[in-house]
């Protein structure tokens, strides 16, 4: 494995320049990554700029996007950026893709259809650019070679923003990327998505810089069509004009989801600053009359809110466990951890070693940031899972100050 390290100084500048040159030289690009608002916002924003350069771009989204990110799907379709859902669609591009761009992904295990990508592209020496801000835990580079854009950041969209700045300088004949609403919307989506809507910021100076720049340009470049000749004009609810409107849309829940959140809040086990929410199959059966399955888009929409809600309810650290499938489609159990926005006394990446020890023979990988981490273990008997997890919970409680 090729452990990730933040890249700085001359090496960083050289890698950015290499990425810019490669993008300028090639014509057909394939984007992939772990699917969340930051990864998708990163892929969408850079893919849109490639389309401005008259290049082709495809994005792997095997299960589409959740309802709260449906506007990104509309942007992709409107700009003729192909969405790939299946392994067959990926293999069909084996002779045309010139560059694979991996966005916001801690390691290869999180990439949908990773084995196919390695077989059809990486092993055939197709160029790879990796863009990410995950370090520690089991955050590993996907490839040994390729161009690495790894640095500390609040979100991968901050790195994409820097890359776009360099691309605009290198190719001034291309339209300014920061004059394009959809690029701005993608970048803002990722930044809000990875900072709990701006409440969990690791690098405040960077966050303030990008939100001011992107937010100002979004407002500046939003035009309102008036009603004319029977054609309805734009309403204030029909377009994003500010980052706050994007934040509200991302955080919006239906009445049913609000009721679901209230029920689940009552089921949080609170112990010495640690909040634990069991959403495993047996627990789900107790609430299935009001909740949709945890493999539904409906659950995906509420999951981000839920993960941030549990630690806020308990003050320090929250853990949510549920059954699901990993990027390769294998059954697994997710162990997701978040810190409260007011607490920074414990780096959640330290939980990796206790999880590896407790789930020896079942561990499937994971990683994240100091304030948010996610791990996966192979599906097995729930009673055994909780016996093993008790060791992890004891470690967290003893570490929380």
C-alpha cells in the first residue's frame, strides 16, 4: 500500500503543474470516488470545466445521487456529462479513456467498481490523477504512480478550486471557471458537505477564503429571468443565489424524516460523552413501521444529518452502526463516528487500531478526518458484533477528555 502524506512546497507546485499540463493534453476523462457531497461536488466542478475546454467527461455513480443532491444530477445531464451506473458501461470506455481522476477517496476499497478500473485502465497505463485530503488511519493512495494532489484541506473541493485557478491561468482562452454558476454550486456543495454545513471547520482561514470567493461569485453570476410572452420567470426559490440557500437545501428534511429523526434521537445510548445509535437489522425491525430501509435513498438523505446529530446530543462523540454494502457490493457493517462541533479533544482516527484488534478477521477498512471517521467490518452475528464493539467503546470513553 502507498500511505498518503500531505504534499507541500515545490513538490506540490510541481504536481499541480503536471496535472494542469496533463489535462490540457488529453481529451477523454473518467471520474470516480467515494460518493458523498464533497466527492461528487469535486467531480462535477472539474468535469464542467473540462466540458468548457471541449473535452469529454464521464462520472461513475452506480446508485445515482440522493434526493438532496438531485440538482447535481440535473447539472450533469444538462452538460452532457455521462453518468455510469454499471460495470458494463465502464468497460465500454476501455479504449477511449485517457485519464482517470479519483476524487475525495481515502483508499481503493471505497471506489465503486475499483477492480474493473484497475484492470481496464490503471494496469494498462492510463494516467491517473488523485485528489484528496484524507490522511491517517488506512488512507492509502490508489496507485503507486500517477499525479498526487494530496494536501490538508476542509474539503477536496478546496483543492479542486486551486486546480481550477491554475487551469484558468494556463488556458486563459477558456471561460473563467468562477464565472460559471454550476461550477460554483459544485464547489460550495462539497465544502458545506464536509464541514457539517460550516459548523465543523478544520482550517478556518481556508474556509473563509473559499466561501467568500465562491459565494460572492455565485451571487454575482446569478441572473433572474423575467416573465415574458407567457413564459414564466424565475422565482427566488428556483435558483441558488447564495451558499446559505445551498446549505438549507442540503439540510432540508421532509416531515416524515423529521419524525424519524425524533424517534431515533430517543434511542441514542448516552454514556460519559459518548453517544451510540444502533441501527443494525434487529434494531431496525423495532421501528420499521415509521422508517424506510437503510439501503434506500430516503435513508441516505437523512444519514448525514443523523451522523452530525448524535454527537451534538451527547456533547462529545457520536457513533452510528448499521448494515449496508461497501463500494464492491459486499455486505458489511458500517461504524461511523463524528465529533461534536464544540469538541476537539480526541482524534477519531485513533479508533482504527482498536477496531482492527476487536474485529480481527472481519475488518474491511476505513479512515477519515480527526472529527469524522468511518470504518467497515464484514457482516457477522450481531451479538458477537456488540461484544467486540464493547472494546472499542471502552477505548473511546477512556480517551474522551
